[in-house]
C-alpha cells in the first residue's frame, strides 16, 4: 500500500501514513512532501489504516478497560465490540522510540470521527500523541495564532471564539504581516515554529470573499450546528496569502492575550500570562488524559505523563520570561484586535 508523507511543522513534526488525506489538529489541509522532508523532522509519527493483528493468546497480558498489553513492553492493543459482530481495533507501538506507529482497523477509522466518552477518533489520538512526543523532545504545542511584523514576532492567545485567528489573518491580509500560525504553533521557549495547515479561518465572514462563503457564514450564525457540517472543503493558508509571506520559524518577542470587553491595552504580569496560557493550552491539548497514553503508561511507566506535563510548564515559563513584552488587549469588536495589537508594537 502506498505511503504518503506530510509535515505539520517543518523540521519539527512529520507524519507517515497510508491515508492520502488526513485531518487532525496539526493539519487539515497538509500538502504531501518527500520522504526526505519527513525524515528531517525531529518528531515523526506513523499511522497505518488496515488489519490489526491482535494476539489470540493473551495469558501474559494485562487488561486496562478495552486496552491490553504486556507489562514492560513498548506495545499496546485496543479492542472493543462494535456493530454486527465487528470490532474497533488499534495497535500502538514504539511510543518510546524515535518513530512511534499507530495501526487502526478500517472500521475504527471510518466510523469514529469525534471524541465521545473514552472513544477518541484517530485525529484526536494523533494530536495527543504528537503533543506528548513534542514535550519529550523539548518542544511545546501552543493553542495560539502568530505572525511577524518587522522585528516583532507575536503570539496571540485567546479563549475560544474570541478572535485570535481573525486577528492574525487581518494582520497578514490587511497590514502586510508575515504568517506563522492561525490556530496552533510549536515552541521551544524561544522560537515559534509555524504550523500552517490547520485552516480554521474558513468560517470568518470577513475573510470569505465568495458568495457561497458569505451565505454559509450568515446561516451558520443563525444556526451554529452548520459549522460542524462539511459544506465545502477547507482551503490552505496559501490560498489567502502569498507563499513568501509564510514564515517557518521566528524568535518570539511579544505575547498577546485577547479578551472581550471595553477597549483596553495593558501589561500582563508573568504569573497571570502563565496562568492564562496554560489554561488555554489545556483546552486544546489533552495528552495527559488521553486513554491510550494513560493505558500505555500503566503497562510501561517509562512513558511518564507527569514528566511531559512538567516539561510543558517549564517551556511555557521559559517562553513568558524570554519575550520583550506581555500584553492583555480587550475589544468589544474582534475586527479591531489586529490594529490594537499592531499599534501596541509601536
């Protein structure tokens, strides 16, 4: 079966799979790359959709709800009854290696699309696993948007549906800023590494130029569940911005936290910035409570979820202490965020 290679963040996070199109938090519209570009990534993951070979004899296996594994080994299985005598099956191995592999059967891949109770889609599992592996190697995923304007590289954090994506897209499309990220980025505490293929900005009416986009956004405001339906395909950021305006990495100088309310720009203390950013990160990244990772640690404590959580906190503290300025910016109209942020850089 043919393999496909993708890179979510250049030289940082890559994915090798037999799935031609895959949607996960680190990339819904990832273009294919060469095997060499994939192998240049520090964190690499494999996903294979196909038959899962679960051992028939399990006399030495331990059980953890629907998971099973042999204590001390670097492999775990998931098997759960589904419909009409079929099974949901996963094999995950090598989580302590340089290139972990997740194999899932076709029934699981095609029928599990969302996170419901303790059943997680493959997209969610890969996101949590990638987050965990990044933290093991000195990187932290960030739930933020980011852009560069002149000598300033800005990370924009905000509660969901506040306007962080809109802020960065307006800064890039209307004020000539360079693009790093619109929903997720990666950091080592000093630099921001671009995660450009997330494409959540398609729902913003100010950015939808086609009539169908305007109609969709109007109706989705009246009936929010429409946003969950695949009405039209998401577009990559390269459809909105010149490729030369997409930056691979840059040294971070500013942290901005957006909030709704009467217009206000004020400095944020390191302690408050850390509290808010950690909170916002945990809205998006759930590696510390992912069932597969938790069960894996049960059978092989070398995985050490607590160490990854501590690494995340340390990287965020390093980030907050390294920047030139931390600001909280409030506005009642989210379209104003970009100009307020850019004016604050002056």
